[in-house]
C-alpha cells in the first residue's frame, strides 16, 4: 500500500474477545520507534471502510483500523438479546484490542461520530494510554435530539409486524421497519443541500411499496432508495443494539465522576483536536462548543476547527482532505 508517496506494509488479523473475534488492520510498522494511531469508526451501520482514508496518515507511525463486534469483518451476533449490546462491551473491546496488540501508549485516538465517544472514553478512563485525542463531528454526551431520533428508529423497527420481538430468523425480516429507521437517520448524516444534489432529476419510484402515496419529487425517491439499499447489508437486531448503546452513553458515569465537567481534569497531559462541521445535523456545532469549553476549563490543551462543507455529518467520509492536514499537523507537533 502507498501513502503519501511511500510504500507501507499492511497486515490484518483478529483479536480474541470474550469468545468472539475483533478484526483489525495495521497500516505501517507497529514496531516502529514512534507509537501508533488508532481510528474508531462510527455507527450504527458503519465499519472501518468509512474512515479508511485515515490510513494515509501512516508513515513513521502505524495506523490501526478495526471493526467492532457485530460489524464488518468482526464476529456477527444477530441472535444476541438487548442485554448483550452495551457501551461497556464496546469500550472493553477497544481496550482488549490495544492490549492484544501489545500497545502501551497510543500517540493518538481518532474517532468520528460515535467513534468520537470511544476516543473520549479511552482518553478519560485511561489518560496515560493516549497522548492526542481527535473527536470528529462528535460530542461528550447523547443529546435530546439524538435520543428522539434514535427512539423514532427503534420504534420504526419494533412496530414492523415482521420484527416478532426480535425472533424473526427463519422468517421474513423486518425490512420495512429497518428501511424506515435508516431514512430517519440518513437526513441527519447528509446535508439537505447534498441530498438535493444527489437526487436524480427523475422520480425513480412512483409509488411507495407500502401505501397509497404517489411520490412527486426526486428527493423522496432518493430517500426511499437509501432505506432499501441499507436493508440488504444490515441486520435489524444489530442496528437496534447499537442504537441502544448510543442511548446509554454516559461519559461521566463510566469514568466514575459525578459531573461531566470533572472528567477532563485528568487529561491535562493530553492534547485535543476537536472538529466541527458547519452543516452537521447529527452532532450540532454547539456539542463541540460545550466539549471545548469543558476542556478549556480543565486547562487541557485544545484546538477547535470548524470545517466548512455542504456534505453534512458525512463530510469526514467524503472529504477527508479537509481533515487530514490538521490531524497531520498535531500528530507531528511536540507532545
């Protein structure tokens, strides 16, 4: 593989985790003198592929990507119940991966969207194990709007008659519910401007497959297609469990603090690079502003950059060139 004009090695493997397998890929030499970077993907429905562009940061440091259990190339567990999928499960998985690879200290933990939650969790729970923290289009807590959007998605899936309380294997899966859930979320990931640009000039579907309504605008047809496309590659139960874990995210509680503001006092030896996207409807600009205020109050070195993009929340997937130069700069700064 070539990054920044240099040939670098890549290797893949699996880290055993509670009887399951976490897939990972290392770009560059893990045994290089300089400690590696780790990239945490977001969700629900995302995998390492969505943040694969950050492999280009490899050079004198290795870059580690991985798929969380339940996603991508890691073990899929569609039969697990609601009590199985928790925030603690994903946090412990990340810590297990770092230990499996024999890493004492990460130079940086980069996390986009929900992956930003994981990078913040790692930074506040184990501040001696990561030097630089880069949350991209993320925040320090689950907002009221996110809770409502997630609840709407959960309801859409569970109200599908084919859901059968989650026991639909061997039967028709809840395709309509899952597709509706994805449509609810999709318009927060992509800006309205970009949705309009992506929609074709013609209406690809004239009639919805589930009712009397006759669509009359290309954006409706576009959104319908996004749901149909999604159900072919994702399981409803897995999607629900990731949403549920998102709903229970509590950075203060998991770090053993009474208040969110307290947890960053342990991060004064770290550096933070916080990214906002001005057209982001999933993690509003104010969420990063609150995070930055708490970091500054705790006297943690922080740089805050707002990316101007018409792509919405998905800008970090579609326009990595707007982020990588800033990340590269802080990675090469003195720590």
